C-alpha cells in the first residue's frame, strides 16, 4: 500500500472524509460499541490504518480508560493524528509502519477502517492474519471499506459513492470519472469474497453491521 503523503490530501483529510463516507461519525460509534461488547474497562485496542486520528479520537473520547496503539505507514498522516487527538494523545501510542510494526499484544480488540481496499489480496490476507495473531482469542476486529454485493457491478456502486461525495449538485460526468478511477486504483472485493478472506485469516462469525453505498463493515471474532 502506498502511504498517504500528498500535503493537500493530508490537510483536507479530516474535513473531507466525513463528507465521502455515509454515516461516518456513526460508523465510529458503532465500531466503538462493538469493541465494548467484549473489551474490559481498561482495554488495549489496536488501530491499523490510524493516520488522521479520527477514529482514535472518537474511541478515546468515548472510553476514558481505554489505551490504543495506532499504526500507519504515513508519517504525515500520523502527524495529523497527533494534532487532532490533542490531550487524548496521552492514551495513544502511534507507530509508523505497516501491521508488522505493531506490538505483539495481545490486544482486547482491533479496527481497520477505510484501509483494506488499498491492499492486494495477498497484502490483505497478510494484514488480517497479523492482526489475528495480535488479538486475544474471542476479541473483536471491526473492518469497513469499499465493497459491493455479490454478483453486482462494482463500478456502479462506486459511482453511487462518488455521487454522494459530490453532494447534491454532483456533476454526472465527474462522478463517472471518479468511479472509474477508484475501480482502477482500489482493490475491491465482493461481500462474499470479503467474508471468505476474513475466515481464511483465522477469524470467525463475520457479521455485516454497516452498509452505505459501496462502503461496508463487518465485525468478526479472533
């Protein structure tokens, strides 16, 4: 996966991403609640793809006794995370690198949000397997990223997400171009393939908890 280093993208991430992902704040709240179903009061949570810090801020603000390790390959995005976390930084350890850079744990839960669609199938399996190795047995993992219903046209679903991101006056031609670009550069799997690779990595009981156009989210158990 190529790290996010473009200054304009990094500076606009916190403001732009919530406009692109349906129910962005609610996605974070749902992820926190799913983690909390199994995590102890003083939980240690692993956040893979933590650059930007938005989910870390939401989780840390909601759970005063949780501690976090956030991993991301982009130093620029980690700087953005430090800025947005503010005083919450005292409970967050940020580590530059991919999943292999994360401590061995074991962790009480993990998330990987808006990240896996950048990875090839082999990279995704490796990432999920390494997360699995770092979790206590039975601990939850929450993932969410671009996907599409089995048998459907992925570009059509990406076009719907692009139209959502473009707002009420989205230009159809620009929407089509955005969808084509995403289809070319992202590694998108069907929902059926998503659940299969989660199982192949060792996780069990995949359950869909979130869907917004081409974005989908699952919770699984280690």
